[in-house]
C-alpha cells in the first residue's frame, strides 16, 4: 500500500466582533479549544468590541459530534493522524485569514493572538513559522507544544510579549505540566507574564481585561 496526498480547496469558517475600518487600532485573532465552535467561543470577547478593536475567531477545519452520532458538534484543530500535514494546513489557513483582515485595516494596527487550550498549541506552531507580524501572544489554559523547532522558535518569539493564563481550578493544568511548559518556554527565550484566576478551564472576563491592559508591546 502506498500513501499519497492531494491539496484541495476547503471552506473555512470564521466569526468577527467589530467592523474593519480606519478606526481599528487592535486586531485580535482568537483560536478556540478542542470540541468548541468559533461562534460560541467568540462570545467571551464581547467586552473588547469597543469600536476600535476587531476580534476574529477562526474555526478549526475538522468537526465532529461530541456525543455519539448526533446532537452537539465541536471542532478540533488536529489529531495525531497525519499531523505534519495538518500543522501546515493550519498555518496556511491562519496566514490567509490574517492577510485578509490586514488588507482592511490601518498599517499600524496592533495584532494580538490568543490561543485557548488546544488553540494555544495551534497558534504557537503558527507563530513559530516566523511569518506572522504579531505584537502580543496570550496562551490561555494552553500547553506550549514540544515539537516547535528551536532554531525558528527562538527567532519567532524573540522580544514578543507573552501572557500565560490559567484558572486555579483547571483540571487540565497540573503542576508538572506547568513546570514543563515553563522550562520549554525558557529554552526558547520566552519570558512570560503569568496570570491566574479563581476558576476552571474557561475564559474569565476580568482577567482578560487585565491582561489586555497590562501586556504591553516591547
């Protein structure tokens, strides 16, 4: 048996808060976690919709039923199957989405990328390609991927303000996982600001506002 691959067109879905205009000062690209859909995830960022901010929530390309064969549907960015191809597809998708948004916005717009849970690994791999003009990175309840190439990763994340955010009752965040993530980020030269809140595996509105206020561009 021989394996082959074929690049095909796909229809990617995304949702926005705000309207592209000359008044936009901030562009947020926010990537959801495993089993979520972008339109529901975007609701957590409604407080950013202030007339000067555009929030864009892309949806992962693979969808599935969350329970058996009907009912609620979620999306996933990737699985371990054919993962390298999926990582490349993610980068192509997000690069295209970002270019489309920037064509409608002022040249000096500030770009913030946020990845929640599985979306954190997705945006980290994307940024590691060094093709993303990002100004701030927020990893929320997310694991920093261990498969990032260190040579490209160090260049991509150099001098990039990074916030690591998690809930103190998040069942997916263990002390061991935190230690491993911090060690990996240290090896890549990333000095992150850490934020915690009383809560679980979720977006906390007050903490989001605090990170937005305090995470300054270097």
